[in-house]
C-alpha cells in the first residue's frame, strides 16, 4: 500500500502518516499539488492520495484525469469545514476524513483501497492444487499466465504470487488492458516524453518503470491490440522499453504476470493474439477453476465475506443458517467468487436476526437464491413456460436494436455494472461493449455503473 500525503495541515497529516505507517503503508509526502504531480509523473506512484481539503481538489482530480494517472483520492480537513468537505466530494474525492484523524477511520480507508492485501480462502482440493503450484513457482522470476472465468479471483492469485516471491517488498503494479483506450495503452505501459503527442504536457513514467524491481500484472491481456503486442514482446524478452517519443532505451527489472478469461490458444488461431507472446507469457499457467467446480470453497468464502462485510458495516457477525448454506451450495454461481461476494454483502445488509437466513440470499434484482434440488420438476417447467411466454410477448413490436440494447443493459444490471463480466456473458469483446455503451449514453440512456444495484421501482 503506497500512500502519498499532499499538504501539511499544521501537523495533523503527520499524525495520519504515522498511523498509516503503523498499518504497513509506505508513505511519501508532497507539500503541494504541483510537487505531487511531479512525483506521480516520475514513477513514484501511489495507491492513495490523502489531500489537504484547502487545496483545489476538483482541479487535482481533473489534472490526474487529463494525464491518465489512476489513483484513489481522499480529502482531509478540520471537523468544522463542512463546506470544503462537500466541495471536495463533489470535486471527485472518494471520502472526507476529519482531522485530527481517528485511527479506526484511517485504518478503514487504507483497507478499502489497499492493493497489498491478499486473502486466499479455499478448502476444495481442486483449488489446493492451484495454490500448491503457485507457491512452488512464486520464488522464481518466470512469467505466469493466470487463466479462468471472470470473477474467479485471478488478480487475487497474482497478488498471492507476488507476496510469496522474492520481490514481495517491491511494487506490485497492475494495469487493466481492457479498461484503457487502445490509443492510450502504449503510453500507460511504457510512458512518454514531453510533447510526444497532443496532451503530453510533461514526461510521464509508465507502468513498466513504475514496477521496476517488482511485479507487473497485465490484466485481461487478451484485449491488447496486436500491434502493441509486438512492442510488449520486446519489452518482456529484453527487459528494455522505449517511452513514446523517447530516443533512449530504458532498462527495467520486473516480473511479468498476466491474466485472461479468454482461451488465448483460440485467439492465436483467429489472429487476435501473437503466438510468440503467448509462449513468453505462458511459462507457467495457473488455471483457476470456476466456483461451481470447487464446491468445497463456497461456504468457506461465504463465511469469510459475511464477517468482512459485517465489520465494514458496523454489524455483528452472523453465521449462515442451514437453509442459507444449502441455497448457496446449490447455486451455479455464473459470476463466480465476485458474484458470491456481492450476494453475501447484500445478505449482511438485509439480515436482522441472529443468523443470515435463506430469505436474505438474494440476486441483484431482489430474486431469492433458492435450493434448486428442493424444487419439483413440474414447478420448474411451469415457471419456465410462463417466463418464455412473458419474454416473447415483451419482444413484440421492438426493433432488433432495441432488443439488443435491453439485453445489454439487463446483463449489466445482473453483473452489477461489471463490464468484463457482462461482455463474457454476452459473448462479445469488451471493446464492442464499450462502443455500444458510448452510443447509448449519447442517446441519453442511463447505463449501470460498476457496483450499482438495479433501482427498485
């Protein structure tokens, strides 16, 4: 966890710094917004900025966006400064922390944005096999390709490998190749020199240099454009990069991890992924089973998430009732661990008794997660027939484009706004999905945000 304190506030942030360091965070300090921007451009990255609310938070957020620097930001100020706090939140701060700082609040904020925490919760033998292999290869510098369906925990596995490696004390830097526009991804990876392109206002260090000495995770590597894959291949082979607009090669010492929820061998066959790059990345493959293939993990994970979200929401820890446990075990969990986590978060919020009951285990649309084995076949068939009839009637009079739009938006609601998961279910690329959503937004249609529940009407 890398924390950057921006400002001073008469020593109050010094106290916050000590609290953060006691929690294991690596802390740096920038006296002004300008110095903070210089540090971030130079590769001294941060996972969280804790900014004096007296500064122009909205301006800082905009400057970070203009230079495509992705970092969480919270504002800090004296208790009575409510107007500044509101302005900071409106300006883009995730949270406002009153000063003098409260140790529990500082701990909660650090926990919420920490990229260093890695909890491997498992009991199923199939997952034990993957964990054993991960532990065996962690100490090496071999590139690792982590595969599995969306939501299985590929990034958590990457952090686990990093923490078990000899680079554990060095940076762990992650970049989502599917979330960054194609024309910006090269600069994000390799950095750029001032004036290299329109908007390049200063030299910017990329993720390769930021991860120097540590580990670089290339998340959703399958979504990278083939032309950029060639430059990535050279960087991996020679551990040398070229900044965009630069003339001097830069040496880097990093370990490469990559994730994909697509079959890269098929991507090689259809020409969307380079075969030589696949060989470089896939020195070791860690394939994480889908949650339905490791049923022994369901209750272990459910109990962990129940405790986690009870603590996060200031509620007592409640055990799962037998009925709730049976419903969880019987569900196929197409969204895997991510879907299970969201379900338990909702269950914690909906529970009021001494246990988490079956009626608290619900889907995002409010439907109960039920024990399929307990339902009679004729009831399921009747329900399916009714659903089919209702769906058919709802489609009459709609254009193909309208049906496609409704399907995409409904799928996004089902996935709590997760674009990657929705694209997988729909069978389209994340880039195609983004283009569709941009079109809908331009038409004035509300699009679910990541983590957003469907509104109750």
